[in-house]
C-alpha cells in the first residue's frame, strides 16, 4: 500500500516524465492488486495533469467504481479534464452519467464554446455512445458507412463529396472531416488535409451555416488526396446540437 501511495503522489510531478512513469506502474500494479480504491480517494486532490493520468489509468483498468468520480470531474476547472472525463465515461459505458453530460453540454453552450472545440465534441460523442443523442444520418450517408478495424465509423473517401452534399441536403452542418490511409493489415494512418483558415460563423441563421459548412468542407475535399485505400471520418451536428 505504501508503494501505491508513493506512486499516487508522483502523479502530481511536474515534467521529466515522472508522472507518466508512475501512471504506467500503477496501471501494471492494477492488474494484480486493487489500486482503484486509493486512486479514487486521491483523485480530487491531484492537480490537472495528475487527474489526466488518473483518468487514463481508470480507462485502462476499466473498473465500474470510476463512474461517479468521473462524473464529478465533468465540473472541473480544467477544460481537458472535463473533456477526458466525458470520453472515459463513454468508454466505461456509465449510463448514469447522461444527466451530468447533458449539464456539461449546456455549460459549453452557456460559455459560448464553439461546437467544433474538443470538449463539446467529446461530450456529444459520449452522449451518442450512451444512447442519449441520436445523430441524423441520411439514407445515402448511412448506406456508404463502414466500420474500421478500430471500430470507428468512416466513409470511402472517393464518395466523400457525395456524403458531404447528402448531409447538407438534410440540414446538417459538417464541422470537420479527417482522412486515414488504410494499410492491408488494417492499420490506419492519419493523412493531412489542407483546411480553410476561416471559422464557421455560428451566429448566422442555421440555413446559412449549413451552406457555409458545405462550401468549406467541399473546398477541403477537392484539395485532399482521396483514393481507394483512404477513408474519411466526419463530424457533423444537427440544429439541436447548437
């Protein structure tokens, strides 16, 4: 127990990789003994980086006891802690987190956080994964959807323009898309896309926002290296998400 407590204190270390080393050792120990109980007791006392390390340990060990402590982190003063907590709650399938995730989503809107920022995106993804949010998926988009070896939804890049148009035609705003080269063994590698510098103007009427997003995404798609071994992951929102 003294070794675990020592490692927990090291999660607050600044620089030099000490915190990451402690995280790795706690994860290893957690496969043999209970590190979750002391970790959860220490969680509120850790600094922001220490809490991020703790979240990764909880995700890796997959212990149901992490649910309520992770829910409480959704109100952290640290944006990244809130974001990672939402992702962890989704991964751990903590259904009881849905009300708190909805409050966290509303807090993002109240602060004026753009929907394409990381925290709102992670919260939307968590709500979707937990069955509390149902994205609009038009018929063409649904018919072209595939699942990667990593379990992510994706679309053939050669049909990307058609999917972007389908989403816009059904009143959806495309926030972003990413391209991934798929190797024969299923490994995926991110491929850079030249995006426009201009941000979406979320203050304009929804119909105008849909068309601005369509033009921006289509321009980026025409510059991209598409191909049979490249798939696209796409993030979009409905009017109800704004």
